[in-house]
């Protein structure tokens, strides 16, 4: 498997230094990753628009010799994200154009971060399906595959995400399988990955620490799962997620794409990313 890294893994460094995605790409290459993925590209000062920035970022990655594995987009097709919900498909089509300019083969977009008042999650899926299908049908004409990640609390369980993908029923739409995020919905990670693996378009390797709901709240950096347990992100390989076993299942399913490390813990940024990469190299040999 190729091992990549999400730009989000360098979030601490970016916030502390003001580093941009060009610097993140350089760091990813320096740290030994095969690929990098980028989240929500914004226009670089002096560029005409996000597409020009994406093209420049693509050229830079080609120059330094690192692949671009995916483009990940925030979205909310039930509540809207900067635009009304019914306008989200049009906004995401523009994101597809950015993804194409970036040269990434896959674009992940969220589906929802909450339910409109009075709507059940089952009813939400009925609203989501045609909106997602509209986006992926356009993406297919641009040579981009689209996928959804298991996160956002509402559509984080494996069976709920599977319902969405089966409902969209388009070969251009699949799953960004985040092996760690299932814990946020209090689902057994390995069991969930067995459901998700056949649909995988892209994979995130993420790890968490966990304490039960009746434990004293650990404090800063921790948050509650949907069931009230306490979790926080940590170095990949240091937490409770069975990373090796999950990746074995994904590999056995026939997945041949990139596994991107996604670090969102409190640990020092560079040592955490490097330790996670070393662990992933060892468990995917």
C-alpha cells in the first residue's frame, strides 16, 4: 500500500507558523510519505481563483515528486455550508473542478453535520441521495470519483453510510473509509471496516484514546462520542483502534489505493506524524 498523509495532520504546524499547502507538501515529502491529500483549498494571494492555486499546487507536487491522493471537502447537504442546502450540489460541482485542476483522482465530501428540526436520519438519507447523485454524475464527466467519509456523528455508523452509498447506486460514488472514526459512533472499528471495505475509494488511518462514559471527564482535547464515552485523537498506533487488523481487512478486500495518515491529537506535530508513518510502514509490509 502507498502511505499518504492528510494536510490536516499538519494543522498544529500550520496554525503555529502560517505554513501553506506548498509547505505541507514539502514536509510530507521530507517526512517520507508517498502521497498527500489536501482539504478545502482556498485562493492563494495573487492567484485568480482556487483553480489557479490548485494547478500551481499540482505543479509543485510534481516537481518535488509526491503524488496527490485525494481532495477532501467540507459540506452539509441537509443544512448548507455557506450556501443553502439545495445549492450545495452546485458548490460541490465547482469543488470537482478544483479537484480536477489539482489532479486528484478522488474527492471526498461530507453529507451532513446535523439534522434539520423534525427530520430523522432515515428521512435525511432520502434527501441526500439525489443531491449526492447529482454531484457524482457531474464528477464522472470530469474524470473524478466522489466519496463520503464516515464522520459527522449523524452518518458515521457503517450501516448508515452503506445505506447512502447503496441508495445513490452509482459506480462513481464510494466510501472514504476512516478506520478510526467509527469509535465516535460507539461502533466496533474492525466490525465496521468489514462492512465498509468493499466500498473503499480512499482510506484514512486514524487512532483514538478512549475512556468510558462514567469516567471523570479527562479535560482539554477530549470530546464525547454519540453514546457519551470520552475520546481524543492520538498518534496512529498509540490508541485503541486495531489499525493493523483494519488495514488487513481493507487490503484483503482488493483495495489498492493510498492509505492516508490523519493525525488530530494533542501530541507534538512532527514527532506524531513521523511515528504514525513508521507504524503504518511496519503494519502494511
